[in-house]
């Protein structure tokens, strides 16, 4: 199986460093799938679901809170402000965050406050949609 080197880095930890056979991430323009020897690319990522396939184990899904992806030389680096594997997501925390964001949206008094609440809500709903049930 053709593989590439994948590194997924968040501010507080390295989420993954090793071989992968496929990566699916959400860019501004839509989902992007990466296989071995993909052409060079740098792209911003949005809040969404990430799927990683490995040569030797079951695929894993993660909630990702935006960032950047760099592809080149059969290496892929994902730099993200936050990322959790599906079994790491604290569902109650995400539910509380969603509730707070909805309340903040209801009392927003400016576009900035509304945008901030919308992004918070999107992050929480993304986590809830990916959390392992
Ligand atoms: P909250 O209001 O609950 O902190 P948030 O969307 O503001 O949510 P982030 O700023 O995106 O949180 O993330 C801060 C840190 O907390 C990151 O390390 C992220 O991985 C982690 N994190 C946030 N929400 C959850 C969750 N529901 N389950 C597990 N980890 C989480």
C-alpha cells in the first residue's frame, strides 16, 4: 500500500505523527482527499470532520477546528488550533458550549458578537456530530 508521512499538530500536543494511506480534510472550497505522492499544496482548513486511513489499522475520524494543511515531498502537515479524535470528544462539554453559543447569539448586539457566537456554535455542533456514540 502506498503511504505518506502525516503530522497533525495542535498548540498543546501532536495529535498524530506516522504513516497514513489517505487523509480527508475540509478546505474552504470543499473536501480534499490526499493520497501518497500528492502534488504540492498549501490550503486553509475550515471547521469540519477529518478522516485518516492507516496502512495497518482501522480508519479514525476527528473533529478539527480549522487550520492549515501543507502537502509536498510525500509529507502532509496539518496545523490546527484544536483537534480531537472521535473518542476523545467530551459530549457534555460540547453540549454546554453549544448552549452557551446559542444564548450568546440571542443577545448579540453587533455583527462581531453574532459572528463569534456562530463560530462557537459551529465548533460545538461539529464536535457533537463526530463524537463516538
Ligand atoms: P469550550 O467552550 O468548551 O472550551 P471551545 O470551542 O471554545 O469549547 P476550543 O477553543 O476549540 O474550545 O478548544 C480548546 C481546547 O479544548 C482544545 O485543546 C480542544 O481540543 C479542547 N476541547 C474543546 N472542546 C472539547 C470537547 N468537547 N471535548 C474534548 N476536548 C475539547
